[in-house]
């Protein structure tokens, strides 16, 4: 990992999207069915059981989780956000996907969540301790009684190579040597 590049990209992200002061009341995320599609694809039975709970909020909120464990302000679209930050990295690209390039080069984590339903965590490299602690705090706050934390780790080689599972404890204990 190139720590200078990682720090530079994290600073650029923080300057562009600042930090979350308080949780928003309304979602501005464009892709409102993202969490539902992700959750239903992984475990349809658990998804249906979770939807039966009356406390489930169907709004989807999207954020970046910086390496220092701070959360960005709400995003409307990850793709647009990533393009804005990585436009100068054209010669360093591993893929034609700016979101994956940003996840890999900056070490940030992509978070999409729906209250009392699910938190979807996506990354390319091992989360820092600050990021893991923030994720555990988010899990306690967003999923107090119901819902699941879902994670996906993308390999550098492409979006079709990934590992995924439920529970943030499994993300922490994942064998990162598998990642190529």
C-alpha cells in the first residue's frame, strides 16, 4: 500500500465531503434499492424475515468511511463522488471503475445502510482499527434489535472477484492473505 497516496486521497475526500455531524433525517441517495438487492441476493429468507419488522426504515443512506474512522456526509452517488476524486489517477487505475480504484488506493470503505434493516460494507483492503471501531458503533446504532451487517471485499483484479459474508466479526477475522 502506498501510504502517501492513501493519505492524499483521504485528505481530498475529507475536503470534498467533510464529516458527518449528525445522522440525516432524509436520504439523498439515488439508488434506493441498493441495500435491498444486496441483502436479498445473499439471503432471501433472512431478507423476508427482516422486512416483516415494523421498525424497518426503507430509506438508504450512503457514506464513505475514511481511514481515520470518521464518516463522510451523506452521498447521493458513489460513482460521481469517486470520479471527482480519482480523475487525476488515470495512469494508476487497476480497473475502469473509479469506485474500486478509490477503495483500493485510499483504503476508504463504502457504506450503504438502511435503519433496522442492513448495513452494507464494501472495501478492497483490510480496514484500519479506527474503521472497525466505527463500524461496530454504527452497527449498534443502526441495527439495535433487527437487521444484519453485510460485507464484501473486492479483489484488485476486478469487480467480479470478491468475498462476502454476514457479521462484522467475520470481516475482522477474515484471512486477508487470500486477497491477490
